[in-house]
């Protein structure tokens, strides 16, 4: 009996630990970790010690990873079994960089990617605060007319279920977005303004990973495959697989991009120019900046107009409720005064 209870406690503790790690390891944490690793490795510190001493991500995993490396386990095996908080994109880049001996050079790229992602997350969170405030204001205010008129259920009976439903919907959306569920991505892609921002984000991520893998010295098939898998976009992933097949046949990627609609025209022209001049990394860097800036601009537009729309809808509904409220009192007065 006691041993069974102990096992349950250990399982619960293990689950809580994994859940805590998933919730606490943010883009900002990963950026801090990569910065610390870069400084240690650039100073000549061995990778196991650098893992132990760097911060940002859970210390227990860093200690375990360092011990496994010291025991002779390959770095790729360590990345394969890493916790879920280490993104798939990062695993591709870290693996290729370690294989080519350019891990120190690639860490700033990963840090920059997560710094940008953290910035976008803060912008989205900030844009959501105002509409959330308006929605809460509406939930707390709308039952007042019926409560004052002593019609319908009590105040808390109306407010608490509405809050529960609203936060339940918000929780489901947050969970689905974090899990990158295809249905949520598809739904977001149907919203005016959001679809364009998501496309530019996917192109920026695709281009950034491609540049990182290319600088890490990965074979061109792995460069395209890793970029496609990391993009989070189904069309880009399918394009990457087609490009891998063409590369394996001896075709140059730039010559095979004609007619492909998953990437914009400026990517095709920049890629071909970089391929011909031997400056592919600079061309990809310019594209990544361009895509990221356009994604940010479109997200700013969305964050400006959508809260205004929500505010307008709530204001119209509140106004209608107020009109209904006073209309009820006018009818009462008419009945009292009589004909």
C-alpha cells in the first residue's frame, strides 16, 4: 500500500515538474540561455561545463545533459531526447552547428530568433489586454439592468457562468495555439489581417532557419528540409520536401523555384541572386528582416483594429441594454399615469 502511494506521489511530482518546465521556459528564457552558452563557449569553456553554469532553462536538465555528454553520449542523441520546451527549430540548428563545429557562431542567431519571438509575444499580449478589459467590463455591467429591475436570476448567477465560459474559451485558444494545432492555425488564417501576418511570420521563420542551417554548413537537402519543418506552415513544408527531391536529383534550388506559390516572388529573386553570387547568407538575412518587419507591421494593424471592433460591438450592446432598461421604466410610468 505504501509503495503504491509513493509511486503515485513520484508520478505526480514528475508531471508537475514537466508542466512547470513547459510553462516557465519562454522565448526570453531560451534567449538568455543561448547568450550564456555563447559567452562560455567563446571563452573556451567545455560544453558540459557551459551547460551546467548557464542559466535560463531548468537546472535539473542542464545537469543531466552535462553528465550524459561527459559519459560520452553524442550531442545529437541529447537533442533528440530533450524536453518539449526546446523547439524543433532549435534542435535542427544546434545539431547542424555542432556537426560542423560552428556552434558558437550559431548561438547568436538562435538568441536573436527568440528575442524577436519574445518581442512579438509581448506585443500580442499588450494588444489583447484592452479587449479583455472591455469584455470583463461588459460581463460585470450587462446584468445590472435586470438585477435593478428585479427580473431574472441574481447578479452572481449571471456573472460567474459568463466569466467561466469566457475564460474557458480563452484557455482553449491559448492551449491550442501553444500546441500549434492545425485547426487553430487554419482558423486564425481565415481572419482578415491575421492571415497575412501569419504568412510573413512563417516566411521569416523559414528564411531564418534556412540561413542558420546554411551557415552551419549543413547539406542543402537538410537546409531545405529543416527550414520547411520549422516553418509551421504546411505549404512551405511540402515545398521543402519537393526541393529536397530535386536537389537529390542534382538540380540547383534556385532553378527549381519557378512556379512555386508557397514563397513570395522576392524570395525567389533574392535566393537566385545569392546562389549565383555566393552571398546566399546575406540575401537570406535581408529577406528575414524584411519578412519580420512586414509581419510586425501587419500584427500592429491587427492589434489596432480588432480591439476597436470589439469595443464598438460591446458599446453597441451596452447601449441597447440601457435603452431597453429605460424603455421598461417608461412603460411602468405609462401604466401608472394611465390614459
